[in-house]
């Protein structure tokens, strides 16, 4: 059996960390090591994680100074001994077949395996909800096709999690230090370096909806990292995978739209950032308006921008509140 190194960055997630560790230890695929990377937590997260490491030889606990999610993942890679790498966020959970399904997918001859995800609320857990039932089918794609699949956001995402990576892909690739929205640029690079990517139509990763998470909540200046890194992703695709450039613009547009909708209605604090985001959205929309391989939500949002920013925000907030 192939050894998998699971890296879980931890930062002030004491309300969730026990459940995520338990869900990992229940895996039907048992050949793994679990690296818990405490990124300078100030709550009891570290103590909870350390207790599991004391009880189970598969679990290893490391503490470091706070450096952010990217730094914690890179730090964990230094101690990983597996041939394959998997990332799970410290407030999410996984089903018991999570690793087994990813391994089945990668054994089709892929260097990256990607599963679907489903969402859970703040007070829900994988053992109290029923994940969506999908076909379980596995299909292989080359790098261009795989980038189209993850960037279109129909079933799969560009995130670091819900994926199994051959560790050789990380030889010259790291997550950008100190940046939010670090997945965009890095995942695209990793897929670009893979000959084959396997997708499995199974929802095994439970993504927790938290108001305080990076991709939700209110806007902060630090979230302009999303503008920077998604722009870098576009430049990378333009240079290395120009066939999928339309999809890169669409995925970036989705990120920008999310940031715009996080801004307060009476926005005076981040007025310049809002102007920049809106300007980029209007520029990027022309690159994918007629790409009907994209999800309807993205296309509808792009066409709505022609009605003006205020109407776009009203439509967007209505959809946000409906969730």
C-alpha cells in the first residue's frame, strides 16, 4: 500500500479540531501518517492535537510560529515521508472513504486525484449528515482538460483540499508565504506539471461554512491577496496553458465578485479597492461571456455587470442571503 502524508494546518480551531482528527483516523484506507501543524494557535487547539499524537503513532504534532496557511502547508511538507500528499483544513471533515476513493482514482495512472466536496454548517459533522450521492465514476484528463474542469467550478474546485498529489510535483512548487487565496496559483501550477489528473465523482470532503473563514465574512485589505494571486494565475495560464485562458478569467471573475460582495454597502474605507475590483471584473468578463462550458452562475453574474455595479451587488446579495 502507498503511504499518504495528510497535512492539517491548525490555527485557533479548538471547536473543530477533535472532529476532523477523528474523521481522519476512521479512514478505511489505513496506510497514512497525519501531520498536525499548529501555526501558533492561542487557544486549546494545540493541546487537543498533541493529545491525539500521544495516543496514536500515526499522528505527529508540530508547533511553529504563526505564518499563515501557506507556510503551515510548506512546513508540513518538510516532515512528510509519504509518496503522496493530501491537505485538509483544520475546521473541515472527511468521510471514512475519503482516502480510499482518492487512491482508487490515482491508481488509474494519475499524478493528481481530485474528489468532490459538500458543505456542512458550523454545527454539523460528517457523522450527523448524509453526503450527496454521486456516481462514483472515475475519469482521466490531461492538464488542459483538468484545468478547464476545476476552473469552471461545476463539480470540482481549485482548492488545495480534496486532492491527492504525487509529492514529486512539489519539487519546485510551494504555496506563497503569507498570502490568502493561496490555492489559485499553486493548484494551477501543480496541474500544469501533471501528465494525467483523475477525477472521482464522490463527495468525501466536508467543507465547513464559517462566517469567519477567509472566503466568507467581511472584506479586509488583506483579502486583496485574492486579486494579486488570481491575476498571477491568469498570467501563468497565459504563458503555459493558453487554451484554457477563458476559464482562468472566469474563475478569477468569481473571486473578484465574491470580494466585491463582502464589502459594506456604504463603503468608504475600501473605496479604492472596490474601484479596482470592479474595473477588473468589467475587463475580465469579455474573455468568457460566450464560454458555455462554464457554470450558469458565473455567466449570469458576468452579464449582470452590464447593468451597473449597484444592480450587480443587489443581485449578488440576494443570492448570498438565499444560501
